[in-house]
C-alpha cells in the first residue's frame, strides 16, 4: 500500500499519525490561500496548517497554537 511506503522523512503513516495527534479536537476558524500552490488552515486556538504542493511533492507543516 502506498501509504506504508517509507520516504526520506519516515513513513507516510507515521507523519499522518503525528499530524492527527497535533490537530485532534481543534476547530477550523478559516481556510486561506497562503501562496501559489499552498493552502492554509487556521484553527480557533491559533494553530495553523499549511499544505504546499510543488513539483509533485506535498509538504505539510503545522505551527503555533495551544495544545489541546
């Protein structure tokens, strides 16, 4: 299964699990276009998730906010 295939940053499943844990219970306040090819989600506690698709590679980062 593709989601089990390892990459340079570790398994995709592990990355997904970490993102799920960081975002569990958070409420989306707004969705916005951060830049060309990138979308941002801002949560009510100030946490932000950025998803950037450039050159066929998806990068996701999660920043700030309070822990739930």
